[in-house]
C-alpha cells in the first residue's frame, strides 16, 4: 500500500529536481568533451561569431531527444506562435539574460525570459548538428540522458546573468560589452572587434565558450517533471607562451658567457654575438617578450652575459607571477609519455615526493646521460627542419649529462640539473630548481622557453678558474606551438541558473 501525502510529494519533487540538475550537468560535460581539439564540435564552435539574430553561426544547440521525441520537436524558440514554457518546455528562456546586443532581445530583471520581446521566434541564429550515440550516449532512445539541449555561444565582455543583480558587470570594464572574451592560459581577456582569439599577439588565445544546458525529467502521474538549467564557461588551452625566454617564480642567477634573447626566433633573425635582431622575410619581428622574467630577483655576475629584447630593460624582476606550476604540470602530463614507465627512458626513480614539506622533496630519477626527448631539428636557428616533438614527463628530479637533446615539451616534476650540453626545441617546464652548469666545450641551446617554479642558476663555470662552453636561450614561438594540448577544455567556472 502507498499513501501520497505532502511529505512524499516534497521528497519526490526534490528527487526529481536533483535528477534534472545532474542531467543538465551531465549534458554540459558531454558537450565539453566534444569540444576537445579535433573532436566532433570543435571546428564548428571555433568558427562561431558573436551572436546576431540573422547569423546561424551565432550558436550551436546540441539536441538530445528520447525515443518519443524528435530533434525538430525540441525547439528552443517560440516558432513564431507565442509559445510559453507551459506549451513548449524546451524554450531557451535564459538567452535574453545574456544580453547579446545583436539578438534584439529585452532582458527582464530577476526572472526568466518570457514574452515576444524576450524570446527568439525563429532558429535563424543557430545550427543543430546531427549527433550519433557515439557522441551523445543513447540519444534518440528510451534511455537517453535527460538533458534536452546544450547551447554553445561565445562569451562576451558583458557578463550576462551576473549583471541582472545590481551593477552591470564586465570582464574588462574599460571595453565595450559586446566584444569577445578569450582565454590566454591564465586569465580571460577581451579582444578588439573583428579579431580572433588565435590571432592575438604576443599570446595566442582560445575562445571562451558559454555552455547552457537544459534538462527536463518526465512527468509522474499528476506531478510535472522538473526543469533545471546550468551553465559552464570553458576554453581550450592555448599554446603556452611564457613572458620570457627564461621565466622563474624564484630568484635567478646568471654567470658567464650567456646569451638570453627575448626576440622570437620564429619571426626574427638575431646575431648571437651582438643580440641585434631583424625581421625574417615576410614577417614582423616579435620582440615583445623579456629575456628574463622572474617573480624573484635576478643576479647577474660578470659582464659576459647578454640579455636582448625589444623591451627595455630586457629583464623584469619581482614581477607578478601569472602561473600555477602545479596546475600546468598536472594538465600537460596527462598527454605525456612517463619517463619512468615508458621506453626508451624507463628511469628508476626512488624516494617520495612531498610538496607540503619545506623545502619540498621530490623523487630522485638519477643521472641520465645522452638522453633524447623527441628529435631536435637540423638547420638551427634559421631553417629548422625535421623536428619530431614529444611530450615527456619525468616524475622527479633528474641530472642530465652527455649532450641531451629533444623537441616538444619536457616536464620535470622536481629539480633539473643540466651539465654536459643540451639542445632542445620547445618548452621545458620544471616544478623545482633549475641548474645549468657548463665547462669544457659543451653548449646549451634552448629554442623555445623555460618555465620554472623555483630558482634558476645558469653558469658556464664548472670550477671557479675554468671557463668554457656557451649558453644560448632563445625565445621561439614556433617551437612552443608544436604540440597543441589535446585534452578536454578547461572548466573555468560553472553555476546553476536560478530565478
């Protein structure tokens, strides 16, 4: 026997509401995966324009019917018939609150969109891609997930729903509200009208996408289904372009015969002796990066070190540090070969990493001679060719000797000690301390950038009375963009839409 009472109704309503909430979250997460570089929705979303009522590249709706519904029947617009939520529960009654100026919608205050001036009447502003069960599990079937659609739009400077309660809110209050917002790998930035995120200089960026997901649970007897909506802001990771050829969170020591150049080798032809740089054929020479950028101090001993950049001075110390090294390592190691478990490295690392101790302790991956991490290109620095980039993760401190070389992204989850030469084309990302020690005739050539969480020491003096070798650290955007991040977009923020 079952008796319905107020308590049971409340329990059922709460359960239905929770099911709808997590179904909406599930829909947004499903679409987030489909926006991974190279995945089903990535190209279409990257080509989206800022929303305009007459432009079908303003939005993408990923529609998810069950066996008794059709794609055409899940219509987020009124269809020109003055539909309401009661007659069409699939209505997008949130879009007007985003306040995209060129959609021509009026935004209410503190409530959902309703009425002709607040709801889109036709589908002229969006496309609906055809999906399969491979892309959206069980779509079109009786056991389809309960989200009904996920809308993808570019984020604009005016921050939509957040601007409904009180003062208008912007990502950048000094710029117009209808401009596109991009992600530079650390923060969101507003770009000028008519430009793309990928074309920004000096930091190539990626669009910030706003995902809005609607879920509706089935009716139960006389009880209507629950209707919940959530939003996510996401963005793919752009290539990592540090602010300097050498960028450290802690102090840096430079000593001896060092050339540290912030001019971009990809676009600039630089004389290694004088540091003078000119534009390569058909290109504009980019000198917008520092030779050295550090959140600590910089100590330069002797007069043989040359720092070059179009910025004066060519170094910046005690600077704001824009990175979370831990997050970067955790992000990039997911697409890396682990040097402790993968051939040809198969390092035997001992000890335990403890990031909470002061100072932190790391696993010890030993001394490794003559290592290769991808294929270093020939023809450097003017005509690099034959680069075979790899992303390699070393899960602890390592001492590299014997002319190591490579290309791509080298991640050191500990301290890095290099002596005996190194040729590398790409990014070296280090959690701990970095030490480059010369001596003899070994050279260090790094084209790309080095990014370190702790201090860096570069000296060509192995013993105080023995001078030899040379160091060339040269910024190179071509080297840094070799390996795009191929994981799902970064989740920047998420919230439920509540009125």
